[in-house]
């Protein structure tokens, strides 16, 4: 039981620090983009173009917010 609690704490720490990183909105956008891409592919639509657009949009949005915070 003690090993399970430690494993859960390590996995939680890893998800919070590595996956979400500095900006949780980027991680949320990429997750939503992955789900949307999966949904489009399941319905038969070629969706190779969606995820790069989501990542580009999330990156630009994050950089814009960071620049505004610095001013």
C-alpha cells in the first residue's frame, strides 16, 4: 500500500510539472486538439492539418500573454 501511494504521488508530480509545464492552457489546447483530431479521423475526415494549427495557435497565444505580463 505504501508503494502505491508513493507511485501515485510521483505520477501526479510528473503530470503536473512535465505535461502541463509553465502554461496549463497550452497543455489543455493540445489535449483538446488531440481529441478533435481523433474525432475527425474516426468520422473519416483527413485531419493531419488540425494539430499543427492548434499547437501554433497555443504557442502564439502563450507568447502573447507572456509579453503582456512583462510590460
